C-alpha cells in the first residue's frame, strides 16, 4: 500500500471515529432520559401489581375474560424493536426470538399469526418473513407515550375478548442497567392471575362499587401498564445497546488509527531510506 493510500485510509477512519463518537454522545443523552422515565414509572407499575395481587389473594374465585384459556388457533405477537440500526445485535436477537416464538405453536399456520411491530426493523422483518402486520407503530418506538401504548394494548385486548386471537406474546428487552439488557418473551394474554408470593398480602380492602366492577377495571389497567413498561424498557435498552456499540466502534477506530499511523511511519521511513541509498549510490558512480 502506498503512502497516499495509507494517508487516505487514515483520514477516512478519523471521519468514522468522529461520527461514531458523536452518535455515542447522542445515544447517551437519550439513554439518560429513558432511564429517568423507567425509574419514575417503575414504582407506579409495582404498586398496581401489588394491589392486583392483594385483591386476587382474597378473590380467588373471581373470573376474568382476560384469563380465559382456549385452544390456540390464532396468535398475536407484540414485538418492540427499533427504527434505526447501529445498535449491535439488538434487532437481530429480537427477530430471532420472534421466529422461535412462532415455531413453538406448531399447530398454528403462518397466516393465523399476526404481528404488532413496534419499530421499523420489526416491520421490515415481518415483510421479509411473510408475516401479517397489524399496523405501523414506528412512532411508538421513537417516543413511547402512555396514551398511544394504551390504545395499542386496548385493541389487542379487544381482539382477545372477541376470540379473534387466542394467545398474545410480547417480546422486548428488559432494561436492567446500561450494560445489561435481557431479552424477554412473555405471554401477555391470557393473563396469569396466580399469586406467586403471599408475603405482605393485605386483606383489609373495602370493595366499592362491587367486586366484578373492580376486577373488570383493574386487570385492563395493569395490562396497559405492562405494555407501557415494556415500551419504556425497550426504548432504554435500544439506546443502551447503541451507546455500547458506538463506544466499541470508536475504540476500534482508535486502534486502527494507531496501526495505520505506525504503518505510515514505517513506509515513510523506508521511502526516505531508499532515496538516501539512491543518492549515496549515485555519488560513487
């Protein structure tokens, strides 16, 4: 490789390093905002789940149409992906998990599976895999708001109540920390109303206006919160993954610059040495 080619590569890598470094800073800023949203929402979600558990512990015989288990003929999958790339294996793992979830229902035909793709990458994957999309929810991936997410959750719950779908799965990344995000694939509907932990259960509730009306309002609210929580965690996980990916890319660009600079200096020294040898050789002629 000539000196001119090496110098051109050095300039190209420097430009790439500037871009990845800038993208890392942008994602870091968005991540901090997303972390605050998750931290502010989590206590409310946990409080609502605790209320539901306390209620169910004392109302074990209370039926709910959202808990009805039926033969699985139609499946819906709610997937939270991103609108853009450059976030490592974030989207690839989600799509792989989507395919695995569909394969687990061997008796369900592909045309009986409907996907709710939150994010452009999820929609593109559905088109590529030949899966039916329920709509376009790219706007939710960029800026999840409770009203929009609740509307999406309500439409899915209504289809379940109408028996148009028999099971709903939800795939997203659970945000634990900047360096840790776990891929989750939960059954959203039918909802599991079992109480796993009876410690700290309160039983002194006064039910107004009636038990049926309370359970009818409480379960949908908790389900909406689960979807909104998943949207917030997916948004935070996306920017955490992009921040890490851009950090790695920036570090790799720095390492490559060092190698190219060393190669450039060696080649330049070799070129100077060859010119000196030519001069010295010519002087003896």
